């Protein structure tokens, strides 16, 4: 096997190796066999150099992965898989060499040279007869396939280099007779030549490892965008800040390539689709922004009040030469608020008020002090709390007009009038804490009703912290003894006698709690809750 990128030293060693093999074929002396030993030492030095170089690349890839970049993390995973396979194959061949030397008589302790260096039978016996050579060929093929699979099919130069380094072709002798690859590296060859063949194979394994590692390391940065301008910028969490609130902004370094003009397309987009996929899906018309020095400029006429979302896609020419004509796409989104030049009235809970409840409202007007504002609403009681806060309690349902006035140039002037909706409170919910669904054990039900009691409240989705008043809570049950009469609860809990009754209930019996709940709006509600003993 030969090929790939070779240094002059490797080329010289390869030439010497071929000459030695030719001289062996002519029955050269044992001194020449010693030359094979020295040549193998030279190949080992080359292999160690590959090891050192490869380790340096492994370290660089690992350092890149530590930055958290997805492409570097993926490259590091590939590198780790290469290291595992290359090391396993390298160690396997080391074992083959030791086994062959041991079968040939071991190592001469004085010279460090294999005793059976001229033995022409042991190599073929181990690799051909015992089948280790066929196993090795199969593992080399798997290693080669693994490396090639990590290389883009377009990069034929790297793939061809790997193929040449790790090819295992059939052996053809001088008479044109073919035999398996393992025969060619061991049959009729002295032990010294066989181990040199295996050492040379190890150098090819490290060489192929180096080529793919270099390729993977280059791929980490080949897709990186090149920039020539770095500047500081900031993005505020909100461009709309109330008095007393905190203004917050992120300040960071940004970069741009002033030599390129990216394509920036903006427009209304599907916000739900973006939240679920991270992709921009435009709705309606779009427009391309003017770009100068690699930076786009977005301008718009604020015609409609309220909260608005806008987004777009920046397309940048792909930096990878193999992706010429393609673009990298980066979505972005933003929000803005357009306010009319008038007073602002907002609820701290919902844009709705409820009859009989303290509705906390915030009222402000651009450029005016909160203490200069006067709020009026017919059919409501209003209590100022300071700092622009007001408690408004409607005494009726329907549309409520809220008027905001302020002292301007010594005169009281109306600066805003808005209509709000006053609604009835929702129906409260009767629940037994800790009981979900309609089924519960008698023991659990008795314990809850004795120690905790029932609970009457508004649904958790209702933002007002109002509590209904409970009147006439009653409890009844249906058992094998028949329908038991309603019994009043002590507050919201059951009595000791009622607890004993519930303990005796059997599977299929039911317990019903009924009561009347009156909300702060004065509206009564009849509530009930039935559970079945399981």
C-alpha cells in the first residue's frame, strides 16, 4: 500500500523498502535482514511524528468544541470516533507483530533483533494459515470506509488519498499469478520483512488519520463568516418605559463585513409559527432594505397605535467555496409600540372592570405629573392611591366612560375619554382540596373535610383577588342505608358525627356538598360538588 501525502523522508524510506525486498528475493545475506530492522525503526519514527501531529490537531478540535459551537462539537465527536478506531487498529497490528516474533523465537536480548528474522514460514503461517491476515484486511476496509464517510463526496482529493493509503489489493507475482493481499505481505518473506510490512501499514493508518483530522479541522472554520468591522451596540429590552420602572439594555460587540451587501427582507410574519419553529413565515407583502457598509436600515411610518411585531431574514453569501451561489439565512424579530398623543389608562389586571370589586388602574399622560391628573367615571367610586394608581369600583354593569383631566396652563382640561366595560364577576367554584375528578376514598375524604374543609373561590385564571362569601353549606350522602338528609357544615368543615358517617361509606356511595356563594358584586350562586366513594 502506498499513496497519500508523503514527506521526502517517507518517500526515501519507501524506496529503500522496495530495494530491500528485491534483494531479499535474490537470497540476500542476513546482514541485509538487519537493514530491514533498521528500516522498520525509521518507519516507527515517522509513525511517532504522525502521532504527535495528530494529537495536536485533536487538541485544537477539542478547544474549538469547548466554545459551544455546534459545528465544532460535531467535529469533536467525529474526531473521537476516528481516534478510537485508529488506536484499536494500531494496537491490533502491534499484537500481530509481537505474536509473529514470539513464534519465531522471540527477541535476542543482546542485539534487540528478532531471533527468527530470517524465518520465511512464520509470517505466512500466522497471517495466511491462521487467518489473521484476512481479519486484518477486513478491519482495514472498515476503517477506510469510516474515514471516507466523514469526507464530503466532492472532496475527491482527500478520498483518493485515503483509498491509496488503505487499499488491500490482490497480490500479483512475477509470473502474473494472483493471491490474496495477506499472502503478498507474508508469503515467502522472512520474519523481518513481514513485521516491517506491518509497521509500514501502521504508518499508513496514522497518515490516513492525519488527512481526515486536518480535513475536519478545516471544516470547522470554512463556514465561518469573515468580518472586517467590529463595533459596540445595544439592544433595549423595551423602548417603552413608565416612570419608576427600570430601563434595561444589553450592550455587546457586533461585527459586519463592509465589503458585502447582504439581502435583508422584512415584513409582517406569523408569530405563532416563529415561536414554535424559529423560522420566519411572512404574511402579506415584504420589502428589501437598503444596505450600506454591510448594515441595513429599517424605517417605517407609525400610523396605527398599539403593539406591533415585525421581522425578517438576512441572507449572507455562504463563505464556503463549495457552497458558491448559496446563502446563510438569519431570521430576526422585533416589537414596537405606537401610542397616540393622549392620556394612557390601563388596568393592572385586565382591560375590563368588575362590578363591586376594587379594580386597580394606572393612569398616565406623556409629559405630565401623575398628581396633576384627575379621573372621573359616572356610576363608579374612585379612590386615588398615588403615583398614578387609582381604585375604581363600578356599582353597575355595562359601558363605563372614564375621563382623564389635567391642569394645563392653569386650566382643567379633558385630555382623554375612554369607554371600558363593567362586567359581573364569574361564577365561583366549589372544590375539595386535594380531590381531582369525581372519585375519592372514604378515608381521604373524611380527613380532608375534617382538617381542611371545602374551598370556594374563583377560577385561577381570573386575575382579581376577590373572594366570595359562603352561606348555608350543607352535606348529604347516598349509601346502602338510603339517602341521608343534608346536615349543615361547621363553617367549611364537617363535624365529628359527620366524619364517622363518611368513614362508614362504601364503594359506590356518593357525597354531595351544596351551598350558596355571594360575590362582592352581590350576586348569589348556588354551588354543589358530588364525589363518589371508590
